[in-house]
C-alpha cells in the first residue's frame, strides 16, 4: 500500500494564479482532510470529507475549494493564490469510526510570490 | 485563548532522562485526545491515544486530567531517536468531524 500520496512536493506560484494540490489514498478510508501548517501555529484544518460527495469546512476554508468524487481522491484547489497561503499543506485520511487516528501524506510546500 | 496550548520548548534533555510535556485545552466538553509525533520536515504520525484511565506504550505514558483540562505525555529513558516535535490533538464536542492540533513541543535528546 502506498498509503497517502500528495503531489506536487514543492510548488511556487505567483499571486493570483490557481492550482490544485492532489491527494490520494489506497486504504479505503472514508475520512479525508486537508491541513496547512505554519510556523508556531500548528496544523489548521482547511476542509474535510466523510465520504464521496460529502465535504465540509474546517477552521480556515477561505480561498480553498475541495471536492470528493471518489473515495480515493481529495484534491485541494487554490482559487487565486495569495502570499498568505504560503505554507506546508498536508492531506490525511482515516476510518470514519476513528477519524482522529489519521494517516498523513508527505506534504506539499507551497510558496506564493 | 487558543483551544489547545502547548509549551513550544525546546526541551533539551540528555539520553536516559525522563521528560514530560503538558497540553491544555479550553473546551471542557472535548471528547478525544491524542499525541502525534512529527520529525523535522516530515508528516505527523500518530503516537498514542489518551484515555481517561491513562495509556502506556513502552517508554511512553499518556494521561488525561479532565478536571484541570490537560493531557500529558511522559517519556522515560529518552533516546536520541525521540528527538521530534510532539503535537497534542483534541476533538472538540462541536459537531462535525473536526480535529484541533496544538502547535507542538520540540524535544531534543542529546548524547
């Protein structure tokens, strides 16, 4: 099993550009989530999903969209990148019954100039 | 006040030492508690769950104190490989499936 995979590993964007961060898991987990991690602030939940077709907002959803068309994939879209979105983005998945026991992907380091 | 607060450290300890971290949470109705470990520039990984009765896994012991609203992690006989950031995680009782991470406590174990 590959677990949780994320692409790309690194990305540099210019302000105003859009892009999609990819996340996939092969563990058949119902729960998937996106976090951003900034120095001194810990991980903050952006969006999460409890199954295909179901998504909900986390703590910091503004500027990001998600969709969940399959159990395996949970892409995160930045609509119009801003320097404040420079961060490390982690995708995670888990069984819905134990959704706090999450398995994380390796992360995407995003810089917005 | 942050929902979950941790002493950022760093804690610098020699090999073999015992070290303890605390994490306080503000929502008294919080339901579930966990410790994750994060190595430098890596993803977080679940270390252990925290139960009301306490939880021990080898050299690691986690405790929950609901009255004072904190959880703790005790590491005995520290190893160099224990050097990492330890993240406290809380599930608030606010509906939905949300998880709150603390900012983490950094631990350096020295030879």
